[in-house]
C-alpha cells in the first residue's frame, strides 16, 4: 500500500472504529457547526492542517515521508502530528505504532510464546547493535537451559544477530509453543561460543514476582505491575503463604508503574470488607462508575504495611489509596508518582492504537491522586519528584477520621526516604555495564560477576563473599582504571559484599534467589515489619470510629 493511500485508509478506518466504539466507551459526539456553512472549529482546523501538509509535501526541500510526518519516527515519541496533538492534552494520552501497540497488548495479557528472557540491544563496535541477555525469567526455558545474565547473543537459529535491533531479535526468539530455537552466545571466561537448544513455552511474565515468609507468620509480597494475571497470582501466593492465618503482610509496590484498572480492583478486593468502595471514576463523556469489593476478607484481615516510592503509580496508587482510606493498611515510604487519569485503549487501523484519557479516578474518600502537569515539561513531570507535593493539597478523611491528602500522589503515613549512595558507591553503580533497570544488574558489580564466574564457573546457593572475593573485586576495578584507596575499601566493604553476592546469586540461581537475599536485608522492609502493630491499631481504631459515627454518604465527584 502506498504511503498516501495508507494515511487515507488510516483516517477512514479511525473514523469508522471511533463510530463503532461510541456506544461502548461513551455517548455519541456530534460535531458542532457554524451556521449553514458547516465550517465549525474542528472543520476549520482540519482544513488548515490539510493546507499546511499539502504545502510541505509539495514544496519541502527533501521528499516527505508521510508516515514520519503523521505518526512520527519509530522509537522517538511526540514528533509526529498525531503524537504531538495528544501531548498537548496530557502526559498519558498516546499513539502507538504497530510494534509498540503489540508490545502493549502483550504486557497487558502477561503472556506470550517464547524462551522467557529479557534482552537489551546496545551499540557495539563499529556502531552495530549487540544483544545482551539481561535476565532469564525464573523457571523459564531460557533459565532451565542455562542461559545467564551477561551472555551476548551471537546467533538465533544460525542467523547472526549482530546489527539487528532488539525487537527483531525478540521476534526471532518467539514462536509456536513446543518448537525449538537454537541460541548461540558468547560468555566471558569461555573460549568458544555456547549453543543452547531451548523449547519455546507459554511465558507468563509474573506480576507477583516475589513472595515468601520473611518471619514466622509474616508474609512479604512484591507486585511489580497489574496485568490480567495479577489477581490469580496473588491468590496463589496468599494461599501458599497461609492465607487468613497470617499474622501480618508487607505488600511491596515500590517501582510498580501500574497497569489494568480491573486488576487493581481485584487486588484491593482481597483485603477490604465486602461492599467497601475501592475506586470510582468519571469523565466529560464517561459516566461515573464505582467499583466495590465483591468478596472481601470478611473483616478478619491481618495487619498490613504497604511500601511505596516515587515510581509507584496508577493502578498501584488505586490499591494504596483504597487501603489507606479504609485504614486497612499503614502506608510507608515516599510520596507516590501521582497518576489519576484513566486511559481507554482504542485499537485503530493496521495494528496501531490510541490510549486516550477518558476519565479521572478518585479514591474512596474522594481524593484525586493526579498531580499537576500543566506548564510542566514532560521530563520534569516524569522525573522531578519534588513537583508532586507543590501547591495546595486536597484534604480528606479516612474511615477512622485520619487526615489524608490528594492532588499530588499518595502521601505515606510513615515517610521513609530510600538510602542514598555515597560517592564511592555511586561510582561503583554507574561505572561499567548497565543492561537493565535493576541496580543488581548495573555497573562494576555486573561486569565483575561475569569475570568471576568466567574463572570459577559457579558458586554455592548460600555464597557469602569473603575478604578474598572483595580483594578480587578491587583488583578487577584497578585493571579497569577505577582505583580505590584502602580507606574507601574498608568503609564500603559491607556494601561491596552484599552487591557481589546479589549479582552472583542472580546469575547462577536466578532473580528470585537474589531478591530474597536483598529483601531480607532491606532496611525499609525491616521497618515495615516493626510497624505491623501500628497497622493493626489503625484497623482497630477505624472500626471503633465507624461504630461511633453515623455512616456518611459516598463522596461526590470533584468538579
């Protein structure tokens, strides 16, 4: 299909799809007109755009690629006409090209057929793309086959990967269930490439990616995102950990960017009483909808502490806000991100899609969590966390009569700032390779891990780095040009040992084993365990307060 025909088809199909979606996602929208001429504001704007685009296509110095002009260059957002228009609305309305939309649906479903590993493609020698294994998923075909973090993928089914982008390599690794793919990698310390024959399976990326009893009767659960599988995964985790017989729960949602609204509702339902309000939302053409706990915990809930940070957003804030408003959990950590906008995803033509903000969501007490994004750059909105608490805040009350705030993320009941690195620790974390967002996969420790296992091949599961391992690490750094004084080594020895251990255990026994070790030594988790009696008192006081005060009617939506 020619580019001009493709754009014409896109707009026609978009109009058709929006017409079909109207009864499903909202009432019909009729165009306004200006007298008998039919030239309303929308028509005039479209006419102006057509004239500008026609002049550009006709007279621009170089040939114009219509796809780039309308949709924007691949992998570079907000530079096409449609993404640029959406960016003027809010930071979360977005247009997805075919590749990105397919990835979005895959993430929402939480499953695909492949080998189960995260990869990263970066420029290598001569600027050609080189693909590195970031993390085989625990229990995945890639993990069972013996592929490790840091392996460089040379070939997939004998086809060289050098110069191929990450999406292409990922597509080569995926395929029908039960088929075999041959993966050839290079690994530090090995003279020859290693070949792995991996049988493809259905890969369910776990959103409840870590859970265990951190103390007798006290459970730790980490939810990394909210997908179609999250509720089932949480049910399985709670059942394995003891269910209602638990004496306490630390629910860790630090770093959770959110996901599906219904998944957040289902997760909240596990911990609230039946018929308690979880969240409600409404928009200009989206009627108000309220979500209630349909099953609940029968009012016999164990005490809970929820951990959040600046990256906790969207669906994770829905869960946190509901538990906090009903005094069901003590919230600890940093003020959350502050995303209270609901996106409806519209499939469009040729595999593309549109995520459009159609409503705002509110916590049970009536808080709008969304923070201000007007007159703020996209970079500052995403990364400048101080903006989350600037300006006036909404004041609401919990079931137990406590004051809570809206309009800038979830404010924790107990503020705990994440520990910061000193100068030496920062150098160790940022120097060298960083193939993934997890700090255990970053910097000098990751590079040393590949080097150490190249010499020793493996480590025991209960590996504890000794002084000799630290000396080997310091010598390795010196060869790389990063020299540490004896004073620096002595002051940061515990930091070095814990990170060396986490990286090596991760590489051999998987991220689950490494996470268990890091969680057990996480100071914020320790504080959460200590705060469980305080969480229990919250729930008890709320019940007393509710019994002595007549029930107020549900909060009205904020106009």
